[in-house]
């Protein structure tokens, strides 16, 4: 049965925006009518797609208000789209503010739209500790018709933080395997002057303190003392200046390439040998999945959902938060052992195909949509 599905997310760079957009694209390919209700065109929606409609939430700054009313404008836009398009479901990404906006929108219309909320971590792990928001997060979760989270760990954390009995289903993230695969990138390597005998490490994030980019630099300094290597840093954010300063201090600045935000991640991963994801909190770690899909093993921290993505000793390694000696030791041994490197790389590709394949995950979401609609 083809459905009319509204999707709201933060459309800018970020894992939740990527997942929301890729899900919308794949649902549209399966014949559903998808309506993005967002403040700008989601950055992955980069061409015209049949079955996809975009409704802009125009947030105006009025001189009388200190803050632009994003939440209320979004709720009104949701109500307008639900009413006009007769949506079956609004699938929101984040409990706060998006689930709250959907609940409000539902009250504004005379049409029984269902609300599905997907938790991505940031709202729960960051906002959940802010007592003033705890109750509204709980409200958003409990008033949704169905709630999913991107890892078992996030389900657990949400339960503990907001003390709710509401069933929360784990639905893992996925990648578009037509994009994330190992590619031929000899020209690109040449462009960046990367040499054949150099190992390439990569870190991709929004450089928030939670990503512990300093640990990435510290680990890399230890690795590069033993293995001829370079580090690619992809992304932008508040810790970028700190990372630059530390690279200088540890005398590895010549070996670190700061490439800023990039669109063609699969190409950059295809020239890389190892990913470092050393976050303090990470409900899933979509970049780790993208890396594995391109045959790049990952060294991650044993935190949040990372251990559900990266299998220690099989598709990468896990180290405790802040243990840069562990990261360096594991990286050096893996990079120096070609046979075991190859096995890690292949197992990563296989794991993505069997557990995180878009076909499996999108079908799971479709089944959950049907389930909500049948529960009427
Ligand atoms: O990692 C971020 O800071 C961005 C954030 C987001 O909301 O886009 O990412 C969260 O959602 C991603 C997609 O589900 C997950 O892969 C990330 O692990 C999660 N980030 C955190 O939990 C810190």
C-alpha cells in the first residue's frame, strides 16, 4: 500500500538529516509520496526526485520577538501540509522539537495523522541531562504513535533518562550502497599528493567537543611516529582551531590535511585505510558505517552505539574513551599486517550488507508505518 509520508528533520549536515533524507528518497523509490517539511532543502536532496515534495518552513525574525519562532512555524506548516495532502504519517527525527511540533500540528487539524518519532541521540544524550527539557522530551516520546531509536544503547539510555515505559524499537541506520562502495581514486590521491607507500587515516565529524578530535590528533601523532601516514580531517566545527593548534604542537601539522566539509565522502573513504571515531558519546556513528561499506576498518571508542556497528577484532577495534595508546597500538598492528587488514576490510563490507543494508532497514520502517496504521 502506498502511503503519504511527511518527514521533518534538521536538514543541514548531520547524521540525522542524512538518514531522514535518504529514507525519504528510498521510500519515494518504493512508490510512497514523500513530503519533506523542513527549514531548507535537505542537503542530500540534490536533484529532482519523482514522488518527493518539499515544503519550506520559513522562519521569520520579527522585531518584537527575541527568538524566531521555528517550532511554531514548523507546527503550522506541518498542520497545513497534513490537511492539504491528507498525510497518513509524519515521521519526525528528534523528539525535541520535531515530535512536539507534530503533536501540536495533529491537534490543529481534523485529520487522523499518525506520528512516528526517531531518536538519534543528540536530543536524548544532550538535552536529556537538561532538567528543564526532560519532561517535554518524555511528552514527545509518549504522545508519539511509535518511537524508534538508532541503537539498542540509545533505547536503553532513553529509558533511563526519561523513565518511560513506552516501547521503543531499535531501527539501525543504513547507507545507500549505490554510493558507499570502494571506488577507483588514483587521480584523487595524486591530487592530494598522497603517496603509494603512505597509510591514510581519516576522521569525519562536526568537530563538536563530544567528538574528541584532540584524541584523534594525539593518536595520529603516535601512529605516524611508527607508520608512514597522513590524516584526513573532514568536517567543520568548534574544535577545528584546537585540532590545528594541537597538530602544530605535536609536530604533525605537515601530515594532517584539513579538508573542511565535503560532499563526496565515498571517494575520500576510498583513498583511506583506517577511520578513527573516538567520541565520548555516539548513539550510532553513521560515519563508521559509511567507512565499513567502503572497506575501511574503524577504530572507535567503546561508547554508545559504536560497539553495535564496529565489531571489536573483526571489522575494527574498540578502545576506552581517551585511551590514545590503545588506538595507536591497534592502528599500527592493523596497518602493518596486510593479510589481517584485508580480512577486516572484507568483514566490514559483509557486515554492512547483512545487517545495515538499506533494503532491510527501509522495509523495517515500512512495516512499522503499516503497524501504526493498523492499530487504529
Ligand atoms: O553526531 C552529531 O553530532 C550529529 C547527530 C545528528 O543528530 O545528526 O548525530 C546523531 O545521529 C546520527 C544518525 O543517527 C548518529 O549516527 C550519531 O551517532 C548521533 N550523534 C550522537 O549521538 C552524538
